[in-house]
């Protein structure tokens, strides 16, 4: 292939990729890790960059891992009053993914009773700052028709502006006993304690 031909193909490929390619060529955007550097406003969860992974013991031999595909949520933010932040997250239990479609349905119905309780929600009640980028988001988990307090241990990943969007990112982890919410199917063969790992990005509206 001639050099001219190669250059032409390269130019065509860049044209097809368009603006995103130009954005990536500029390098990674600057991330501000000080929460006070993020502007006030309402931030909506970006479902494309959000995940909720669930781990539960299986016969004491392994920590079986699943994840949810469908998450939504938002929070209001004021850098002068970060502890006043209000967070709301919703998860569709039918979106559980195990890698096996038939097992997905079994988990959704037997463990979550998704037909009767189509949504899992978390609503914050208090933000407790810790050292550095760490904090605890206390709130109410509405799971399987039961509402109980849980504490989400959060790491603030930062704020950035990229491709015309302002966004904030967080990692979170919490654990609770599913029997406390009336979801004790197969306990103790399948562990009672559930660990949830969350990775989320929110876009300013």
C-alpha cells in the first residue's frame, strides 16, 4: 500500500470517529480531587458509567459475584455545604446479571421477588465526612419491601469537565444481612451477608 493511500485511509478513519477522536487526542482531562472545586447543582447518574456489583458467599467456598445492569439516580450538591447533599439511587432487580440468562431470572424472583418489589432504592439521610477523600453516606435502603438504615462507605474520585460535560465520580461499598429485609432464601447454604460495590459517575444538569 502506498504512503498516499495510507494517509487517505487514516484521514477517513478520523473523519468517521469525529469529535470523540479529537477529544481523546487531547489527552486525559484534568481531575479536581477537592470536592470544593465542583460547581453547585443537580447531578444525574450516567448509567453508561455506573455499576453495582453484589458478592455473597456460596457454601462457604467462594464469594459469588453478580451485577445489576440498570441503575438510575441523582443528587443535589453545594460545595459550601457538602454534608447537606441529598442522594437517591434506584436499581432494577430484574437487571441482575450472572452470565446465565436462566439463572438471572431465578435470582431476580427467588432472591429479590422482583415481580412484587420491582425497585431497590437508597435514599441518603446524612453525609459524614472522614479523612481526605473518604466519607460515609448514611441512608435508608428499601429492599424487598423493608426499609432499614445502611451505611455506604464512599471514596470521592473527583470532578472533571470533558466533552462538554461536567461530572463527578465516586466508589462505594456497603454490607448488610439480607435476612434483615426478609430475603433469606437458601440461608445458610448461600450467605446471609451481602456486599455491594458501587462505581458511579454523575453528570451536572
